[in-house]
C-alpha cells in the first residue's frame, strides 16, 4: 500500500475535478460540533437527524465504518448563474451532484489502484453519511457562516459537498480560522421570507457547545423544512439536458435565498 500525505491526497482530489478538497481525520471529527450535539437535538423528521442502523433503528451517536481513519471532503462549485446544477430532476439526482459523483469515482479509482481502501459515504446522515459541513471545516475548506452554511474563501456558500473515507491515518488540513462573518454587514438572516433565523431555538446550555446553528442558535431547521416541502410541491417540467431524449422532466428548485445573500464568492 502506497503512503500519502494529506497534501498529496488533496492534490489528487483537485486533479480529479474537485473545486476544493481537504482531509479530516476521524479523531478530529469526533470533536466537531455537529458530531457531538446530534443526540441532543430536538425531534425532527426532516433530512439529517440521527444515525440509523440497517433496521432503521436510531443509534446513540455517530458510528464510523470499521477501518475508516480519515475522510476526504470534495467540493464542487455551483455558480449562481448556473442554477440548473442545483435542480432536483424527478428520477435523477442534481446535475451538480452527478459532477461530484464523477469526481468521487475518479479519485476512488486512483486510491484503489494505490492499494488504499475506500469507504463510500451516503449523503444523508440517517443513512450512514457524515456531517459534511463540519467535516469541511475540519478539512480547512471554510467556516460555518451566519446562514448556517459552509462559507469558503473562494466560492462563498456556492459549493456542494461529498465525502469519501480512507483507511489512511492522515492529518487534518484544517480548520483554517477563516471567518468573514465576524465583520460582515450583510444581514443574510433577514432575507429569508419564512423567518428561519427570526428567533433563537438552540442554546449553549442545552447543546453543551458554544458553536450553535446559525452561529447564535437561531437557525430553525423545522421551518426550513417547510420551505423545502413547498418547493417540492411547486416542481415544474424542464429539460434535463439541452439534447435530452427524455423530454421535459419535473424539477424541484429548492430555495437558495440564504446562500445567495452571502457576498463572498461573487
């Protein structure tokens, strides 16, 4: 098995087509906010709640695939002027996610050829995934912003993430200490028509961490989920590709107001 440094792994990920990439060691992820508070969060029926086993039974905390020691976080840029990358087409994943899958596949093939064992990670936490935003912070890609999204120096919040596990005990490439929100005058919280950030719903006392959703505990994922359900109900037929033989397919345009309100990366 060939040995790699974290920097070499990042280089290979970028050469595989990722817009950004970083490495998060499992031991560092265990200390990250989301991985620590997941079992303390109030009941929620949307995407990204608790880890579950193959019988759909809630698990007491994060469970790693046996042998996985590091996670490579891959980011792909979603420009605001290319909204179609983020549309969910009926029976298909988003075009942007397909790009990430291609990057992931190419990177994985290189690792396997080098004798490195890889571990596929589901996008959804409750289906065996990881908290990608926290993982990206540990990997040095950026910080969690006031909009409760990852904010990167290069692209702001206009990135989508995937992770792939490795059996290499690699050093984390972050966190970077980057924080554009501290002096930002853009009131991204006020842009949300649903008032997702209107009041504090989490506290340091209840979660046992100073790092809170929306930075001060004012991100209400239940209200955000209502907006997502409305977006799903308002799907409309669109062409998947310019020369698609399938014809128009129903597409969901999920709200990106809090993402697009951020001035970073524009």
